[in-house]
């Protein structure tokens, strides 16, 4: 299995790796900084260079391993490649992903509203929440609380825990650990000061101050007890 370096180091932008599998338009590396699509976070893009040639990485998917789809010739097995991720795209995903955690925590703490889904992009995001209907006053309160937490510049940390310990210590309304397959024995926990703790395998900024100003841009009522809330960061 590829060593997923993006899980530990969210500041590195370039890396060197060895090709372990080379297919028609995809390669598997021994290690990578490229985040594969998952958990509502889009895949990274960037480039791989080898033998004086540079190809674009246009898709990254994790199945039995992490596959990088390239738009040119694939490097052969055993080749050394230099990888570079598109930092603007990745950093935007990190900001939006961290904002989503904070928003899920605020909605649960202040409205007892559980997050049921999320999707983020480089320029916007949305979350689905089990809640009947937010008012404009609710939205003003949420924005104010979010920007207060962002301005507080809380530290964001991540670490792994045994699944049993995580099940005993994480709030089941915030983290649906029972949805994970039985084969998962370790859980990666992402913690924002004492405001939020949840299991997540995405990438996040290391301080909430990096998120930027939060604003709600829209809502959609999804059935009788679910709302979809859209937001942007400035
Ligand atoms: Zn996350």
C-alpha cells in the first residue's frame, strides 16, 4: 500500500517517489502527497516529472491502493518521479475542510443539529444537516460564532487512535464510527482545540486563523427535517 504522506504532512508540496505499478494511464507510487478523492474532499491535482518529461496528474482515486491518473505517458515501474501538488487547490480544500468541521461542531453545540453529509470544493462548500429549518437570525448567529472561532486561531491537531478508544471517547452525534467497516481498527482523529473532535482522513489547516472569513451563501430544504447549507470563505 502506498504510504499516504498527506495524512501527516500537510505543508509539503513536492516529493520524490518510486513507481511500483505502471498501467495505461495510471501509476501507483511507494509514497505520495496526492490526496485521493474521499470524505467530501476532491482529489489533488499536480504533476509528475521523470526522465525530463512532465505529465499532469488529473485524478487520484483510492481503491485497493492509491492510483494517480496522468494525461501523458506513464513512467515505468522502478522509475524515480518528482511529484508536485497544485498548492492553491489543495490549500483551499484544507481551509474549506477545516471550516466544515468547525461548522458541524457549532451546529451540534448550538442547535443540536447533526451533520449528515458534506461536499467541498476549492471555492465553496455545503453541508447537509438534520434540522427542520434555520431562520435568518440562526444564520447570523452561526456566522458570528464561526468567525469568532476562526479569529481565536485555535490549533488543529491530528493523530491516530485505536478504534475501541475512539468509540469510547468521541461524541456519537458528531462521529458516526459505526458506519466504518469492521476491518478498520485504527481511527484518525482531528481535533480543533477543545471545540471539536471527530474522525477524518482528510487534510486540514493547522490553525483556524488560516480558514479566512466565513459567510453563509444559501440554503436548500431537503425534505422535512434536513437542510443543505452552502458557504464560502474569503
Ligand atoms: Zn476532515
